[in-house]
C-alpha cells in the first residue's frame, strides 16, 4: 500500500528479522512499559494495538497506549478486541477487553475496534493430540463458530489503517464464511486439515478423529 511501517517487538529474533527484511522498521520494547510505548509511537499517524491473550495486564497496557498515542499526536488507533467482549461477561478476559475498548473510546484519539472470533490457525495447536490420541478435545460442546484466518484479518487491518478516518468510531466483528461445530472441524470432508498435521495413519487416522472426538 506504499506506507511506512514500524513494529514494536518484545525481542529480536528470526521473526523480527523477517519483518526487517520486508522493509518494516523494527524497534524493541515492552507493551507494558509506558516509556517504551511512547517512544515507539513517535511520528506515527495510525497505530494498531494488540495485546497478548495469554498475559495479564491489558487494562494498564491499554491506558499506557492511549495516553502515549495522545501525547504523540497519533491520528488513529486500531484496537484488536475479541468477539466475546461485553460488560456482563463471566470471562475476565472478555470483560477486560470490553473495558479496554471503553478506555480507548475515552482517549480523545479516534479509534476503531475489531472483534475477531477463533483464529483458524489455532487448529494446528492440537496437532500432537490428534496424532498421539486420535482426539480433538475442546470445551465447546455443540456450539458453532466461524474461524477467521490471519491473512483475512491482516487484510482488514491494513485496509482500516490506510483509510482510518472512514472507520473511526466503528466496531467490526470478524469471522469466517461458515459456522462450524467441533464435529464439523474434525470431519475432513467439511474442514480439511493440512497433510503434515494428519500423518502417521493416513485416512484411517482421520476417520478415527471424526468418530472419536471428545468434547
């Protein structure tokens, strides 16, 4: 899209090297340290905020990011929340994301929220369980969800940041084209898995997965 990009990374490694090779300006810092965030936002016109889902501290980090963006005259914030973010949620993570949205809303910096559902790539996290136990064990019962790919999310993020004014004040849920149960996910006819994640027993292994899914 012909724009300059700066990425703040927690540590320098092969992943940050890949970004640098693609022309991204890489700076090292901690999203939970106010001065690191402030320095990273110097000269930035639009900023994308995403907090690690497995680490606590999102409320404080969001406040740091909002204040730093205000001080550095950032023109727009794109915040990744989650599909379940709501005031009355029994999940602390979902409720914290809702509170983080409200902090950004009150920051005086124009903001857009995106609320993605389950990432499609997360399916690969369960590859070992499938190979070793022939099971896909998740606490979802018969609930349906529509996984969204990282590539699709990236395209949405880039489009919003490149035309930020048009999306200010908006909240966008992000989801894939079809809602699936875990039984659908385990069925290779509905949701094919990559070959490298379903090796060892071939078709018999895949059939076992569909027949024996544990929920």
